[in-house]
C-alpha cells in the first residue's frame, strides 16, 4: 500500500512537490527544536531568517542558469576545462561551490543584522547562521526528493532522505555555525580585540591588514576574523563534499559528529552568551575614572595570562558594581569561567556572577556573599599576618642593633 502511494505521488508533479516539501520540513522542525527549544529567541525572527535562507539555494541555481546563458562567466566550466587531474579538479570545484554557499548564507544573517540589532552576542550569530543553513538545506532536500523520487527505488529514496536529513543537513549547520562564530567575534571587534591584545598581544595578521588598508587595529582584527571564519567554513565544506564524492561514509559520519560537538561547545562558552550590543541610550554610567579603569583592566589581562581566574572573577564583580555595562570586564569574567575546570567548586559558585544580582536566586546570592566575605576575610588575615611578621622583623632588627651597641660599649669598658 505504501509502495502504491509513493508511485501515485511520483507520477503527479504537483503532488510530488508538495510531498517533498512536507517530508523536507520534518528534519527542519527537529533541528530547530534541538537548537531553539529553550525559547530564548523570537519565533518571528527565526522564521524570517529561515525563509530568507530557503531562498539561497534557488539563488545559486539562478546563478548556474546565468552561467549556461553566458558560458564565458562559467567558473565551474573554467575549472573543468583547465584542471586535468581529477582529484585537483574536484577539490577546486568543491571549494568554489562551498565558497558560494557559505557567502550567500552569511549574507542572509548580515543583511538582517544590518537593518536590526539582530546579533547581540556571539551565540546569536551562531544560531541565526544555523537557521539560514537549515533554510538552504530545506530547499535542497525538496529538490533532491522531487528530482530522484521518480527514478530510484523506494529503499534508495528513503536512505538518501535519511542521510541528507541527518548528516548533510547537520553538516550545513556546522559550516554556517562555525562561520557565524567568527562573524560574531568580528562584529564585537572593539571589545574582543582589546581583550585579546591584553592577554595575547596583537597578531601579525591584524597588524598587516591594518597597515595595508590603513585601518584601526580593531577594524583590522574584524576583517581578519571574518576572513578566517570564511576560509575555515569553506575548507570544512570542501572536505565534506570531497569525502562524499568518493563515498567514504565512515569518515563523513565521524566528521559530522565531531563538528556537531564542536558547535555545541562554542554555544556553551560563557563569552558567547554575553550581551555585547547595548543601546547607548540605556547604557548605565560608570563611576570609575578612565585612568583607573584602564590600569585595572590591564591588571585583569595579566591575571588571565597567569591563570589567576578566581582573582579575575572577584575583581570583575567589584568593577561591574561601579561600571555595570563595561563589555571588556564582562568578557574577562566570561573568559575566566570558560578557562576554569568544570569540576572546580569555585566555578560552580562563581559561575552565577555572570548574571546580574537581580537574576540570582536568594540561595545563590547567599552562597556568593558568604564566599566573597570569606575571601575578603582571608585576605585581611593574610595582610595582618604579613604586617605582624614585618613588625617582628623590624623589632628584631632594632633589638639586634641595641644588642650590638651594648656589646660595643662593654668591649670599650673592658679595654
């Protein structure tokens, strides 16, 4: 019965297109649930990004149509005609199409972000890039189902659909998610470049781009970061397609699983969760002099480099009480939390300070307050002990001097 139904659908183009769209929508719904089940993002925004992403695949098909009409601009034909080695030709082709797909998917997020404050933190850039990739994969799956349903066996069709829904769709999300991460870092280049300079110094690439194009270091950092993300995404895309071309399935599966774990890791980082896009009208004023602030921030950079993460967290908490919207301090706090071991009891307590005091439960505030008081008391005790030791050393030194003088006096009398 099921086989007869598939035959009936395959024989009717309109019915086949509708069925293909319905089947292609099922894995999309599952993937969106996996990445957006917490409901932190507007459903309307997700729908808009997905709809625009679904137009990217037809846009690329339109480009290939133009290539057919104007063969002198056909880059794919140029590669086929000028590269003789089959493996090299495949690599060049995959790089070309990988670059085209990643650029057009990024364009969706960037176009919406430029008109609204869509990306307020790094994780927003990752998640919305994933949605754009889902839109692309959705349309691509419709095309494959519609194209191959009439010509291959039912078992092959089900196998192709399952593989594309799980691994190919996930692969597209990985490529775009990684690129989205670098796009997010680049968007907040002023903050990220400043913290990176304080902990690692300015990279050669950033300095070179800034010098060549006469740009500020922050803008050079942004350009380098976005280009780096693009090349990584294209490289991952080309590698995936190359493995598929030669039907190397097990490495493909391992590749996708590792990539998925890596994207989930990027989403779990505290730095990515920080809201760094703040409306200047609502930004709270700082009560710290800029000179003093700069000195303390440099100290934080040194402590991060020395891995004194607990001290970094405490100083950040104190600074944010007087400068609550300072993004550099927020990033240092998040970096310290990311660097600490998950089993570290300090992290379990201090991870709560990544939120504002209003968002903490009474229990969390009590624990944090108690820990802070103990830390401060311990510091006071250490200071008192150090002062006592210094006083004893001074008294001992004065006693030794007096003793020497008395001995000198006795020696003179004896003479």
